[in-house]
């Protein structure tokens, strides 16, 4: 088995793994790097451009895992694309939104390489997409059986509990098996239940390491953190302040909306408008429509019915008065420039009556990360377009992650019992923590941190 890490950098970037299993070739994920622009954001497809890929398997529909799929299909035009059936309902909408964002960045930021693909291209490739139920074994190289003279390897999606449609990917060859975690969550969230990886065994494990640099505090529980956020919301609304919760449109938005719906149902929050973005509304509708197919809590909770959701129109935010206890749950999670979250944060940051509550990761080099690190009353550079701000608003960070805690992932390695573990999707400190801990706990397991673009034989 030959594996190439196509992420162009060592951090959480453009997720893409090339795998050669007994002469059959698979690409797992086709992401874009969230901190790079233009072609620099793409995986290193040119390094395997001469390989004939049989299939592309997607773990889930976040941009860092699926954002360059049309570009990947230019490199590998004979590949068909497989994913979980829930991801199948999302992927085209995600890609069309990417075209809109890239087009806007071309016009506003002058990035001439954008868009990297077009709406027509997304429509043209859609017929090769296939969605499969979790725990159904499928042949992914069946169209190329004669290449290696062996039957096609198989592939199976396991529910990863990270976001709607997220999946770990099991690849079974004649001689070896491989399991790729994708992004995984081993604890129940407000809507989605924990990953169902209980029976996974594999020879080779490719594992995310996102939270390897983050120790879980003693006594921490998700329930207590939810209560802390609830009390913070109640406190701000009591003083008639507004609340901004910056979120990613897929996953985090729906989890926060579900929490607000449950608080409304219990009487702790009065029925009031909840302001969201258009893409957040689209994914919220899909969460509602596909609730019967999803391993989730509150399966009868329909967010569109339980909440008074108001989609912010372009230009509406600038005219809106920040008073009376409004709640905004809007993208982008890291407050990228030219987003509603960025512009609203600029208005709120200097007002002590307002509050900004983070409920997910914000890279330190993004506007959201810089705001998180800002000390009250001290000026800081928010962004290129936003310039210098002084934070006076209430600000807090709530650990409601959709990623597995490091101790849970370490336990998972023991259950899988692979002979080789490849570490990815994390910064240097996170990957190094996992390497040290796996070596100490399981000295017979080979641990590899694959360099970008380097081929690894396992």
C-alpha cells in the first residue's frame, strides 16, 4: 500500500490523501487550504497527476475536505466520486457557494486566479457523484478490475459524528485494510450523536490530530459548558445587549440553533428572531429534511419550526440598530474579511453592552483569532480592511468542539490496533503529542508524520 499526503503544508490545510491499494488508486478528500489563496490553496495534485485514479471518496463537506473537488476531477477525469448519502445532499450546494465566494474575492480582493472552477463545471461533474448509506460495503474500482488482475478493493463509510454526512472511510484490499478517520467526534453534540466507530479494525490508520495540543481540563463536561453559555446568553439579553455567535455554516450553525431551540422550548429563552446567513439557512433546511436519515438526538426537532429564523439580506446589517437583545448566529466562524460576522464584530467590539461568543476554533492568524486574543481596553489590528479596534465588548470562548478530544482518539488507536498510524490534520504540536503518546502506549505500532507530497510505503 502506497500513501501520499497531498496537503501542501504541515497544518490543518487542504486535506487530500492518495492511496494505491494493490494497483488500484483512490483519492480520499479534495480540500482547499483555508489560509491560502488561489492555486496555492490546492492539494499537490501535480505530484500524482500521471496516476489514473479510480475513485475519489469524500469524508465530509467542509471546504478543507471538499473545496477543490472539481479541480481534482480535471486531474483524474476517469474517477467517480463516492460519499455518504447525507453528504450527497450537501456537496453541490457547498461547491456552488465556493464559486460565489471565489468570484466575490476576485472582485473585492483582486485575486485573479479565482474562481478556480465555475458553476457550469460543478453542474457538469455532478452526475459522477454517488451517495451510499453508512456501513454498506461497495467496490470502488470495479470499472478497472483488469488493471491489477485482482478484484476491486472495497470501501465502507462509518458515521463520524462530526457534521451531517461526515464519515470515516474503511478501505479493504486483498492483503491489507486502511481506515481514515476524517474529522471525527466521539461525544454527543446537541444534535448529532457520537461517531459509530466501535467495530473498526485496520492494518493502517490515517488519523486526524486537531486537538492534540489541547488537554481536557479536569472535571470538564460538555453539559456544564452548555450551561455556562446559556447563562452568558441570559446575562447579555437581560441588559438588552446583542450577541454574535460566529459559526461555520455547516454543522456549528445547526448545533447552536438546536441549543437555542431547546432553551426556547424550556422557557429559558423567549421566542425572538434569530438572525442567520443564507447559507446557514440552506444547510439548516437540509438538517431538518434529512433528520429521519440521521443518527441524532431530538430527531423530531425541526429548527425552522422551533425558531423564528431571519435571513440577513445584503446591506440589512449596516442599517440595523444593535439594541434590544438581538441574537446573531452567522458565518464566518473565523470572521474572514468581507463576511457578515467580520462586519458585525467591528460594530460590536467597542461597545461594552454587546457580547461576542466563540463556540469553535478560530485560527490565531484570522480576524476571529486576533479578536479572541485581544485584551479588553487595548488596541489591536483586527484585519486589513477593519484596521485597529479596541475591545470593550464582553467576549468568551466556549468549548463545544465537533472534534474528538485527544484522549478519546488515543484510546481509539488501541481499539483499532493497526501496525502503522499516519498522523495528519493538525499542527506540529498536536501531531507530536500523538506520536509520543502512541509510541509510549503502543511501542509496536509504527508512527509516521508524512511530509507533504512524500510517498509512504506501508
